[in-house]
């Protein structure tokens, strides 16, 4: 958990990998007050010790409990408890905890090495690697910020049009910058510049509305497009545990109606909740034109980066024709950018990446595979999701039950990837065992992780909140309203639209 007592002045790109950093060639870094975790080496407060104790003692006790279970299954569940509790309490980096769990599966002879580290041979973490490389390309070239300025300038600079431009830029940038935190950083530079050009302060409704909308919707679009780490993790679990192929194009088309409604409703809600202090906001067009003028003509780096990204998007969007894995496309295009003849990324750029993200996702997939092999997954599924069975038999009730159960579970297990990694394998096993659609249930569960009401639930919210333009109660208010809207939208989209595109 974040410790609010330890504050530090940082730039908007703080706590991000280079893949998540906004280009800063044409604007000054924006300073924000952001709480950061205390270093583990100096934090000995009672709550921290309690978190460590729970993460270690509970699994040890479970390991030796006299339960009527197969030893392999019980031991696999015990180590999985260590991973789940470690991710929930954040005693260490998620990647380190995941890697430790995989090691324990192997070292304690629960499974062999091939199964314990099987997630690293799965294509899911390598899809994420491709996404990280995409973010690095967009950040290094300045492409992401240029696209954001162009979209905003085309739509207009009245408050109403600015809000719409912010949301649309966020949505389209999801295809180019597959990281919510990176997009918030890019869009925050645009929004902060506009607030300054209007002569307004941090506490203004205009600034609050713009920062709130780009922050909240960034976390939603990460789920409706297979781009962010959460959606990539969800896709991997659906395929590996649910044994159902997932097409990038089908996922995009399935959530397109909800994306359109989210854009419109979020836009109107923000206008209603945070009306502008003044109807006239002069200076916005001049600011955007000046920024684009300073950026100069399109550079060779931007053109080559855009060409690679467009090629990847075209291949992803047509995967129903050629059936090439989205992971293969993403990683292949990402690696192509490093080749000497492309001159987009360099080896030095790769050395700066945070590979612990890959370890986290790979370990989550490994955990699901170990539980499946040892039959621990079936035990957990029957224990945790048995009460859902009668609800999932009804098409309407299943939608509400899945969305709001996932919404509530996410409150207790803050990290989106942790939430999906610890629950989706059980849900997929339950779906296949009861003859239910693993794809439909999995997509609904991933979508439910987009509903948030507290800052700690997402790194995207933490980054946006750190700029100081909105308060925690603003996220609570907008998050609740949008979550109700999203659940109602699913009641229409899932039973009437999804069957038309082959999701039943």
C-alpha cells in the first residue's frame, strides 16, 4: 500500500518505465506531489510487519494443516496463497513475489521446473513485451504527444470540446501507447498546458474535469482493447485455462459499443459534475498551435514509428483472416524497431525497461498452470465460485453477478493484474467444468476490473491523482456513476450484440 506520509516531488513520468514515459522534448516536466512506497529496508512499522507476517505465516500454516487433500494440491495452494497475499499486501515488487513463487513450486518439488516456470514459455508475457516496446517507440519519437495535440486542435478548444478531445485522444492513443500510465502522462502534459494557457489554477473545474476524465477513461480503455497489461493477462488466462482462442479483432469489436457509450456518458457526466467557471476559454488554440510549431515537421523517427504501429494494428485487426497470434505480431514489430536499419530504438533503450512486469505476468500464468496440474485449481474453484453457479445459468443475472463480483473483489485486491491473475483461472476452470462460455465470462470479468472508486486500485489513478488537479472523492463519485452505467451497458451489449459476432 502507498504510504501517504512519505511525499516526494517528482515529474509526471515518475515510477514509470521508459515505455511509460511521456516525451518531454517540447514541454517542461510537470512537477507533482506523489506519495511513494517507503523502502522496505527502512520500514519496520507494525502494519508493514503484519503484512509480511500474514504473507508468510498463512501459507506455512496451510501447508501443514491436516486437510483431506492430495499433498501436491495442498502444497500448490499454500504457495499460491503466498503469491496472492504478497501481491495484495505489496510487501515486495509483484515481479519478485511471482518469481519467488515459481521458484518455490520447483524447489519444494510441488511440480517440475517445466511446469513451475511454464508461464515464461507462454505467449502472454511476450505480448506484454511487445506492448512495452510500442510505448517506448511512441515516447521516444514524440509521436504520442503530436497525435494528442492534432486531435485536440481538430475537435476544438471550448471546455465541452476539450473534454471530448481528451477522451477521444485517450481512446485512439490506446492503440499506439498500450499503457494507461503512459497515456495519462502524455495527456497530462497537454491538459496542464491548456490550463495554464487559460490562466486557470490547479483547483479550477476546467483542470479538474480534464485530468479526471483522462485518468479514469485510460483505465477503462486498457480493458476494452487488448493493449494494457490487464487485458493481455486476461487474454492469456482465457486461452491457457479456458482453452478458448481469443482474437484481438473480436475483442475490439465486442467492446466497441461500450467504448462509444463510455466516451459519450463520461463526457456529459464530467460536464455536469464540473461546469467551467467561465464560458469563454481564450488561448487554447494558440497554445496548441505553438506546441505543434515547436515540434516542427514530422521527423523520420515519428514516420517510421507510425508505420510500424499501423502495420501492427492492421495485422491485429485482421487476425480473423490470417490467425497469426497477436503476441507474435506485437513482439515481432517491437523487435523490428530495434534492428539497425530501422534506427528507432537502440539496445540502450531496452536496457532501461522494467522486465519485472514480464516476470509478474509470467508468474501469474505459471501459478494457474501449477494449480491446474496438481488439481488444486478444481478444489479452489468449487470452494470459491460454487455460489455463482445458479446465477451464471441465467443470462441476465450472470452479467450483473460477474460485473459486480469482479468490481467488489477488485476493491480488496488492489492491483488489476493481481485481481485477474488470482481469480480468472478459477473462473475459467469453473466455466469449462460447467459447460459455460469461457470467452464471454472471461471478457466480462476483465471488463469488471475497469470499474474503480478508490485511488489505490490502479497505478493509472495514482499517476493522475499525483498531479493534484482532482481529489479522491472525485474518483469515488465519477467511478460509481460510470460503473453503474457500464453494468447497464453490458446488460444490453452482451445478450443482444455479442452473439452476432460469435460470442455466446
